[in-house]
């Protein structure tokens, strides 16, 4: 059975070159990176090398990299840390309507606990931040604006430089969850104007369970730690460092920085071939989101009259998703697609295809055939049993 993996936005396969760099640390790395002896210093040296690579991936500085257990923790640190350290009178957060659950839920929890006021920035039907809506929400009480660089479900890119400029004009921080973009397209936090940037290892063919929050010196000084302990990572994230994971993240960051431009063109061509082939063989297929401004690897397709979860189940062994992996299993439609103005019915009929580094031309025809067969089957079943629709 030929397995085809088209769910890179959920988690990308580990690059063997990354595993090769991790292996010596896993098998022979000894000592806590905070220890003063030679074993500890050796581990710390590996961590600092990785810190350089991660900083280079996003245009940051070594001293601005705070290693975490992933982008979810980085997003929590950015929002919670900023709110806990903020002065009274500036405790309002603005988040876009298409943020990842780790931003949405964190903001909601802060609001429910009375620690912050939260307002949601609307998006256009194309799925990117409505700058006029942002202008209408900004004010002197806004602590932070949080908008992701690229949406995980649609791949649509946000106008992050414009968002940052507006946030700074109001005296607010700009936090950008760049998890989906940094390995696929150039991202320079200085050029964007981002104060805090979140990223994750397993989205860029690195290991899971490791990520980073990269910040400017001024922004990091405006955070309180979320995890207390021995004061690791400049006091912002206590806990013994995951040295092997951090080395892997550094290796993945180096490879992504070197190859993302050429990979972007290759994967974009494969994505377009897949979509064209599916649309040529199936009626009622439309793309969600602005296709002129999206990641090169992502397509979000609506199959009218076919429930997405049923389609995905019948596509096996081709792997795709209905929305973010972090919301899979819920019975509610995608909050992202609904925020873009899609009906609940349309959102329930939408499937995300996300290609990546190990997707090949040989994958496109069998993936197309599996998709067509699954959609035809689900539509036929629903036509025979309309009460199930």
C-alpha cells in the first residue's frame, strides 16, 4: 500500500539530516546545559549553536531566542507573559479571528479570568486581517496585537508589516505566530516589525516537542515568565533544556533557511497540479481563501455536497485534514472558515491539503484518484441517505 502524506501543516516528517545531527546528542550527550563542568559546557555549546540558527531563520538575534516546548507554549508565553507584566490601563489584547487555538484559547482564558480585555479583529472573505477593522479597535489601552503570518488551514498570508506598523503607532506590541511561514517562505522579523515571533520544530521537518519564542530585547523585558523554576532562558522559561530537541530545531532551521526558496517553487507547482487535476475530474470543487496570497504548499478545497470528515476517512492511505490538527475531532465547523464568511455547511465540506519537502510528482496522480473516488463515494452515500447530510 502506497501511503501519501499531504498533512504537512499539521506536522512535517523529520528530515534525516536533522536526525543525523541529533543522534550524537541523543546517544552520547551527557550533562545539564546549565552545569558548569565540561559536560554541561559541551551541551550549552550545542544549544548556543542552535540558538544562532533559529535566530537567523527569522531575522532575530541569538539573545532574543527563548526555547520552549513548541509554538503553543511560545504563544502562551507571549500573551500571558505580556498581560502579567503589563501596567494597569494597558491590558487589552487584539487577536485576529483566524488565529491558532493556542492564541484564541489563551486570550479567552485571560479574558474570562478578568486579567485582560480581548477584542477580535475581523478578516476579509479572503481570510486575511481587515486593516480597517484593526484601525477601529486600536487605542491607548491596547497592550498587544497578535496576528499569525500565515494561516494553518488556508495558507493565506496576513499583511503583518502593516499590522505591526499600526500596533506600534498605538504603543502596542506586535506578536506574530509565524509557525507555518518560516520554513516555507522568507520571514524577517526586523523587516516585518514583529516584537515577538513564535515557531515550532515539527512544522519545518524538525523534531516535535521543541519550539521558540524569538523577541526583541525590549519586548522580552515586557514579559513575565509563565513557567517558574531555576530561571533558565533568561528567566522566561524555566526547566532543563531539551538539548537534543534544540539541536534538531537548529538543524531544521538551517536547512529551511537554505532551501525554502527553491522548495517553495517546487512544492507550489505540485500543489497547483493537484488542485487542477482534482477540479478537472470533479464538479463542485472550489478553493477557500485568497489564492493570490497564500503559502506555496497549501490548498483548502470545498467539495460541495460531501462531508469533509467522511471524505478524509475514505481517502486513506492519503492523509489530509479538515482544518487545524488541534481542532480535529470537534463537532464544530472550522472557526477560521466561518470567520471568513463561509456557511457552517461549506466549512464542514472543506479539506486541507498541505504538501512539503518529501512530496513528489509521483504522489499527485494517486492522491488525485483517491480524492475523486472518496468524494464520489461520499456524495453517492449522502444522495441515497439524505437524512445523513
